[in-house]
């Protein structure tokens, strides 16, 4: 089976991971950091906003089951791509909306999806999602991996992650793993 990879940033990686884990065709989701200038950053460093990294997920998927375009449609449905360097109360460049493309096909697809969403005028403000070439992925610390699955009753998870997952499940019921 041939697989592909998507690197996406849309606020806290716990939210993105929890959603993408449930999609048919997604084989793995890893939380980490991309887009910065410090090699092997720690969570504490990234949280300062000084490393330039965004919290991201690396999604490995089967393109015969789910397409990159489908992943992007879910991505844009589960976060606000119109707020610069923030998602809700999470503020800073580490929470920016970004697509780190791995090749020209991914870049073109991302630009097409953003253009279609802009034309559809789903949001009152313009989309500010960066479409940036992928450079490096640094795996987040082990305790961040599958965070929502392991900590569903943690206050942030109950207040922020769980509602996003519930909204996603309702909107994409046909794309859920059984």
C-alpha cells in the first residue's frame, strides 16, 4: 500500500490529532513541531513563540481511501483559518493556521481548496492560512501523543477538544472509522 503524508497546523495539536485519528484512511497521526528555526525544539521552547515553530500533526494516510483534498476539507472545518496566530484562547505564532506542503501537487491542492473556500465566503474574514514548503518535523514529547485519548477528562480537553471532535463527528459521519 502506498501512503502519503500531510503536515498541518491549526491551533493546538491535541485537537487536530483527536480528529484525524478518527478518519477512515488515516493510518497514523503524530503531534510535533514544524516551520521554525531551532532544531529539535521542546514544547516549553515552542510555547514561548520564539522558535518560529507551529504545533502540527503529521498525518500518514492511504490516498486510495481518503484524498489529500478530503483531509484539507476536514482541516478547514475544524479550526478557524481566519484568525492570525490564534485559535480561540490559544494565542501565538505556534497556534497559526498553516499547511506545510511536501510537493507541488500538495501546494496546488491547498491553494485550490483555499480559493474555493474564499469564493464560498464561509467566513466573514479572509483566510490567513499559510501555504509553506515543508522543511522539518520534530516529534513532540511522548506525553503529547494521543493526548485526548489518554486524558479525555482533563479540563482543556473537555472544554476545547471534545466539542471540536463532536462537531467533526456530526459533520463527517460518512468518513469516520467504524
